[in-house]
């Protein structure tokens, strides 16, 4: 094996180890459990041995949009009103913003406050999004 290949393999192994350590820390915190190889919040009443594929697909579809990811990133700083979101994120119109907000609230990624602002639905959801973002950056770093 060439030294370049060996170096690449060592880098991949180091990244994999870092991801495994983060997953182990999350599991050890008690904030998540493994169900059928899928992570679910421990208090999710709907979690049985199988999670509906449509819900999983809708979740990934919701976070797979750059505009929605920008909204989530803006809300990582705290709750924001629709007007604050519109000024923080490049969105073509109010109508499109509300479409994205409906998608994110419909998948329980975001929640509305009593005052009408939007926020990430829970600390657990914020950690899930952060972990998924870290994994996405790790696996796409060499591309």
C-alpha cells in the first residue's frame, strides 16, 4: 500500500473513531436509545421496534433543503419571529418562508412559542441536527 493510501486510511479511521465517540457520548447521556438501528428520543410514545418510513423520509426531506437548513441555523441562536427569520435568511417571499416553516413544524423540527415565534422544538432535536450536520461534513470532506 502506498504511503498516500495509508495516510488516507488513517484519516478515515480517525474520522470514524471521532464519530463513534460522539455517538457513544450521546447514547451514554440517556438522551437517545437505539431502536432497529435508528435513533429515537426515549420518550417517543410512537417508537416501537419499527419507525414508519414515511416519517423518516419526511424528516430527511425537511432538513435536506438549503433554505430550511438556513432557517434552522438562524434558530440555533434562539427563537425568532417570522419577521426576524425573513431578515436573517435569504428567502424570496413571505409565502415561501411560511411554506418552509410549515414543513419544519410539520416534522416536529420546529415549534411555535406562545408569542408566535419559531424555535427548534427541543434540546434533543438541536443535538440531533448538530450531530447529523457533523456526520454530513465528515463523510463529504473528501469529495
